[in-house]
């Protein structure tokens, strides 16, 4: 496999940061290099201003097996009297469902217009516009019992900073719950990295990991990390 085949392979898999890194070794006029650079420029711009998107709900709760798996983790570890922040919440469907069960829900996303719309229309859930890396500047320290990253961490440029920020917002014995895609092709070309168990454990030492499924029944990773330290 030559350099450009490697770049395309990483690009197609959803390992865009690796693809971009490999591009530095290639010819800037190569079509594959041009495609990667253009896509990364788009992603960096969307990370600042939000990505143009439509407001769509999934057809039903059962359409996303991961949602029930995440709710099961929350219910096993906590009562309904908890505060939950969903980072990268998009239209907030997960939060809407949990709020009906009695949870105190908050959401944030880089979709500025969408967050403003949701916050103005849905009064029992607070929505804020911000990057995952900056959530500790938008919410109060030690505020949340549970912080979720549901198919969002693979889009975050600095995942380590995002996790560090999340830890600052957790109450003692609070939890970070992560759901990420497995090792399959990214047809949207929006995933910056591919996670496996080893990478998740390096990102959050002590995380408990099991498998889940996405809406297409692809195998995914679901992890929970409990803050058992007094920070």
C-alpha cells in the first residue's frame, strides 16, 4: 500500500486526523491530499460555527439500541434525582426522553442556531452552544451526576481536553458515559479518529467497556467511568 492508498484508507475508515498527518508526507497537488485537506478545513469551520443541518427526530426510541443501553447504565448506578449533561446532543431526542422519566437534563452542541431554537422552545431542558472542549466554561463545577458523549467524542478535535473539562463538572461519584462507533467505514467523513478498548482506557483509565449497537446494528463501544476521587 503506497502513501496515497494509506491516506485514502484512513480517510474512508473515519481516521481523519491520521489521514491529515499522512498528507504532510505527500504532494499537496495529489487529489487524495486535496480531498482530505478540504474536508478537514470544513470540519474545523463547522467546529467554530456549526454544521448546516436539518431538524430531524429519529422515528422512535427503539431505533437506537444505544439509547436504551445508556439509560440502563444510568438506572443501574443512579436514581432519577440526578442532573445529566449530554455533550453533542444535536436535536436533544435522548434528553427529551429522559426528562419525561424525571431526570434534570442539559444539552450542548456546536450547532449554535439549533441550540438557541431548542432553548427557546423547550423550557424544561437547558441547551447551550459550545464546543466539547469548553463545557467547563459554560456550566458550573461539580454540577452533574452524569455526563454523556453519545457518538460525539469521535468528532472532537481535542478529546483529552473535552474529558478533562467534563471531569471538572462531575459531582463526586458522578459518571462519564461514552458511546463511540466501532471499526467500520465512516460514510459521512466526519469522524476524526477510531476508538478501540485500548484507546478508551488510555483516555479514561478505569473505564468499564462493553459492546452496544448503532441504528444500523454496527458494533459499537459503550463505556462508563465513575469519578471515585475527591477532586
